């Protein structure tokens, strides 16, 4: 046993040599002499030599173990010192381990994130790979992209159509309505556009109903067929009990719509025949009877163009002047201011109200007595207070009379004096302004001078 121990340690071997296999005899002696009588300078030099040797040993051991590093199941490096700088392994470090890198960018600068490629690189069309899991044989060839518009739901139809119809009532351009409808996918609810447009016009003015009839005529044959128009009017006949709640005259108006549509070839001529003896609703019978009466009265006419009258500024000027003269004459007979106001609103020509003022003042100048003067002043006062006639229209009407007063005086000799009296009365009742009253032309009174002047009339 002693010989085995001696073989391990060698002749004269000690346990200190076994624990320090890299040390030599000088190191052992030096360690012994450190506790001896050394000067401080020698002691510091000796410690520095020991530290240098320890660093050399560490380098040799790390380089020797770098090729045989292995990872444990937990991912840690076996045999590495986690506290030493060389024992740490940074997986995100892109520095070359071999020391052969030149510090140049990867792939010449064309391989980074978000990079399309190297400068000047031209990509060619790549053929689809058959082995690609996303490869679809049926989709190969010319690709056509189309915009798909989903079909509008019945609940959303009214929200989409109402703004289009309301704007049409303002501009009256049927082509714009057709363009907007083409952008919408109405689908099977396309016929309901006609019923919605008619329902909105029933709550509006006569001019709106005239525009709606024109719109249906323009859409017929282009976007809506006669059968679809028939479905729309059939739906409205069934909804008449609900329409009457908002529009009491809905049956008569719907009958006029049907008559106008048949005359414009929007509906077939046999539309009324389909309902004979098959209608139980009283309101629907009233509408169909109204349409039948209008068609029988206008049998010789090709179109029922005047079923709604001519709305607003579409009327000729001569026709508007005639209507206003008739309005004023009926007022002088009845004295009903509210009826005159209703008739003036139905004309829908607020830009032409100055003509009413002009005709009213001329009637005062041509009338006999004070009755017409006070009645016309009362009528203009009512129109002024309700805002039906604006300041501009009132001033323009009186100014027209002022300009034509010399010509009117040829037929009415006392026109100037009557005009001054009427203008003062209107100013007292706050119908006209002070500036308009002062602008009224006055004519100097003719008088005779003394007989010495030869009896001549001096102006």
C-alpha cells in the first residue's frame, strides 16, 4: 500500500504537490520562504509573479475546454464559470467566434430586416411553385380584381334612399340620382325605391310630386321595369291606411300618381283592370277611382303633364302674373287674408313676390274709393308680419311703381296724389321703411298766376 502511494506521489512526493500539479519546486520553496525573513519589496514582487502565473493557467484551461463545451439539458454550459467574462455565452452576439470576420455587413447590406435587397437588384417574375402549400391550380392565369358591393338590407334601404331623394328635390337632376343608385346594390329591394320616393313627395309640395313623377318616368326602362313599378304602387295601395295618418289626401294624390304613371308609360295600361272587383280597402278604391277619372278626362291627351301643376320657377312669367292678378281680385271680393296667403305659398315663387306688391299698388291706383286702399294695405301688412314677403321684395315692388308712375299717370291723372296717400298709410302701419317713403316721387301742384302774366300756367 505504501508503495502505491509512493508511486502516485513519486519519490519524496507530498500532498501539496498533488494538489498543485502545475507548480514546480521553486514555487514550493518560495511559499515556504514567504513566511521567512523577506523584505516587503521581495514579498510584493513574489505575489505579482504568482498572479501572473494563475492568469496564464486560466487562459490555457479555457482554450483547451472551448472545443469540448457542451450544454446540459437545462441549457447551461458544462464546465463554464458564470462569473468569469469568458464563461458567459451570449446567444445574441453576432461577433465571429473564430476571429475571421472583417466587420462587414451581412449579405452586403441586403439581408437586414425590412430591406428589399441590394442596390440595383432587379427582381424577375417567379413561377409559382407546385409544391407550395398555398398553390392553387385554379387561380393561375390572368387575375381580375372587382369591387364587390354588398346588397343593402331592407332596414338600411330607407336610410340610404331618403338623402338621395331629398337632395333630388333640391337640384332636380335625374341623372345624378341614376348614378347614385348604380353605386348601391339594391338587389331584390330595388322596386322599393319608387315607393319610398312617392311617400316622401306626399309629405312635400306639389313641385316635389312633379319632380317625383319625372324621376319615375326617367328611371322606367333603364333601372326599373314596368313590373317593378307595378309592385311599388301595389305596395303603396296596401300602405294607404298608414299614409293617411300623416297625409289625409294620400288616396287622391296616389290616384294622381297612378294616372300620371300610366300616361307616361311607366305603368302598363292594364294596371287598373287588375284591381277591378278585387279591392277591399276603401282608401285603395278611392285612389284607383281617382286615377280612372283622370284618365277618362284626359283621354285625348298624350300625357297628364299638368296633374300637379307647374311647380315654382318652372312656370312662365305670364302665367305667374295672371295667377297673382287672380289672387288679388279674389281677395278684394272675399277679404280672406289667410286664403290669399295660402294661394301665394302654393305658387312657390318667393323670388317673384315683388310682382304681387307691384300689382297690388297698381290696383290701388286704378281703383275708386278708399276700400281697395285699406284692403291692400292690410294684405301687405299681413304678408310683411308673417315674413312671406321680404324687405327686398317689398322695396323692389314699390320701386317698380315709382319708375312707371309717369306712364301710369297718363291713364290715372291723380296717380301721384293717390300714391303719396297710400305710401304714407303703409309707412304708418310699418309696412315700408322711411327711406322707401322718402323715395316716392312727388309732382308739384299746378296753379294759376296773376292775369298780368297772360293767364299762362306756371309749373
